[in-house]
């Protein structure tokens, strides 16, 4: 004789359904949270790419305009130096938003952007400091010799910047792909 044990609680089928429902709800909540985090990360990356791309694009555009200005009249006259000061302000904008670099997932892109900005910034600062130093050079024979060396250094620095600008284009294009924006359109607006 088999003795049956009475079931005073929930039927077995119902218990299995409750446990399975709880597991599925937990899994669904976990997957929804992961998907939302992925979407937020992607959105942050797009915003960072757009912001940094626009700063770098504007920076190099101003440097290109300064190069055009340098070819007309006095190479490092007032207008050229004002454009270089404007480019320096774009560097300041980059520095304020540099904390957005980690939002870019591609480590080569992050390093490339930062390396390029450091290289161009150091050279730009050297040009601006040399220009300020030239204003204070005494008009003596030794002062003129020093001024010639400083002017040659400044020219070399500016030529280096102009030669480096083409290296920016692939980075800006990559930032544009991430931001889903074509910076070619920006260039067309600048030329217009």
C-alpha cells in the first residue's frame, strides 16, 4: 500500500510556473538593462565624435586660413597672428572636452586624435611664443641675429603644422562616421 502525502500548498505545476516566470523576468530585466547601457554608450560615443570632430575640423580650418593669410602681405602680420590665436582658442575648447575621448571605443582613434592635438598644440604654442619674443628683441646686431634665428624657427614650425594637417583628414572622417555626420559638408560651407 502506497501512502500518499497530502499537498497542502501550491500544486507542483504552479510552483514550476512561478519559478520559471521569476527567472524569465530576471533575465528580461538584465537584458533590458544591458541593451539600455549599450544604447547610452553608443549615444555618448556619437556625441563625443561629433564634438571632437567639429573642434578638430575648426582648428585645422583656422590653421589653413592662417596659412592663406601668411602668403599675403607680411607672413606673420596682425591678421595671421589673430588667426593663430583663434586656433589656440579651439585648442582650449579641446582641452575642456578632452574627457570625452574615452567615450570613443576605438583606442587607435583616441590615441591618434590626442597625439595629433598635442603635436599641433605644442608647435602652435611655440609659434605664438616666438612671435611674442620677437616683439621684444632689441634692435642691435646681436638682437637682429637672434631675430633671424627666431623667425626661421617660427617659419619651420608653421610649415610643420601645414604639413601635418593632411594627417587630420582620416581622423576627422573616422569621427564623422561614428557621429554619422559628413564633415565634407562642413568644408563646403567654409569654402562658400
